[in-house]
C-alpha cells in the first residue's frame, strides 16, 4: 500500500471513531396536543309506529299439551334488563314511553337515495336475467352468484331502511351484472 492510501485510511478511521464519541441521543421535542373535532350533525327521523300484534286465539282442542308452550322463542343475545328510573317515572305519571328508538338517517334526500337504489337493482336483475348461468365458465358463474348475493343483500338492507348500504350493494351488483352481459 502506498503512503497516500495509508494516510487516507488513517484519516477515515479517526473520523469514524470521533462520530461515536457522543454519548447522549437527541430526543424530539414534545408535539402539542391536538383537539378533537366536533361530530357532524345528524338528522333523526322517527320510525313509523308498529301495529300491535293480535293475541293468538286459544285452540278449542280437548287434549292438553304435554309441556308448556312458548308462543315466541327467547332472544339469543338478550342481556338482563336494568330498571330505568326515568322510564319508571314516565309510566307512573301516565305517559307511555316510546316503544322504539328513532331511526338515524345520515342523508338528507332519503327518497332520492331509495329511488336510485331501486333503479340499480332493477338494472342488475335485468342484466342477470339475460345471462344463462349454465353456459358460463367457473369464474363467470362465481361472478354471477356474487351479483345475485349483492342483490339479495341490498334488498335486505332496503327492508331495514339502510339505504346507504343498500345502494353500495346495488352498485356492486349492477357492475358485476353489466360485465357478464358484455
């Protein structure tokens, strides 16, 4: 090795050793706390009143049932009810409490959203009716079945008045059905 190469090596070695001479690591300064924004406003639409179910008429049979008969099965995930002091005060004052909570609507134009969803569902069903699933390959048949599932799920969400989710499902069904027709 030549003298300039050795000198360069010694200078680099000394420079790298001086970089390790610091003992303390620098920590970043604490960031200021962020404020949580207020939630967006929501529109609450009251649910339509439910009609009371007529009590079942007793059967006029002479044979008594072997065991106790339940008219409705117990709910699967029911938690024990806790007494509510405000509800007890309301019933004692003669006012009847609202049996169902109001439906939360996050869209201003629910009727328009429902109409658009129904149009998308009709379009998807018309396109699916044009396709014969027996003539499709495996991937296309899976796509056909997925589109039908989206249509069914969208209808379920429409029954639950969840028009936002129903529209998303209807859009997916219409897109899949449109691809199958091409």
